[in-house]
C-alpha cells in the first residue's frame, strides 16, 4: 500500500493530507458524489463545514467520506466504553490443599470455596504433592474426590482432577441458577 500524504494520530488520512488525483466521494447523509478530484471533494467538505476522511485508501479509486470526524471518533469511543461496561470479569479463586489434610481443615476450606462460588467466582482446588507423594498422585486426586460432594449442589465441575507438574488441579464453576 502506498499512501500519498501523512496520517493523523489514528492512521487516518483526512482533509489536506488526501493527495490522490481522483477519489470516490460519499456524503455524510448517504449521497454519492461519484468519482471527482480530491480538490473538489475537499471543497465540498469545506462548504458543508465537515471533514474529508479517507475510509478506503487501497481501493481503486480511493474512497473518501465527508463527515464530522470529531463526532465520529466520540461515538466510537462511546461504543467501546459501553462494550467494556457490559463485559463480565471472571475471577478465579484458588484453594490449596495437601495430601495429608485433616477432614476439619477440608471442611473449613470448602466453606470458603462455597462463599466464593455463591459470589459467582470460579474456584480452582489444588493439591500440592511433596517429595514421595509424587510417586502416588492418586492420593491427591482422592482428596479432590472427597471435596467434590461438598460443593456439587452449587457448582459444576469444569474438569476432572488432573496432574499438572507438582499439582493436581480441579476447576469448579458456579452452577447456573434456574429462573422461576
């Protein structure tokens, strides 16, 4: 692509920076002015008090549009902010367990996991395998199998307990609430 003229900070050719011999010109209201010289297109834009913006510089001939560029940028930013506002951020909380954990400690940690799930957060249960425990990873999976029945009424198991390095992980997400 070869552009004639410099670009503004948004990499958009506009007004005097458009130096093509001929351009296909469209108006802000949808009217088509056809293929005219870029000087004539700029004169039309000045007449209307608007900007001449190159929207397709690689087309043959390049396509320009007469529009209020400031208003256009403002509306784009507004749409971006609205889309960002509607995004849901997923938080994953981590509960660390060990192979030799006592039942009352499991109960205490599951109580916290249930609170996280009720708030809508994902929970990752991790069992850390130390030393010789690496020889028997099924013992870590067994701990996670003891935890699962305690949260299955409010959660969905995203994946089965799986060995990843020195950890056995299980991801649990909140169950979808039924609407009455």
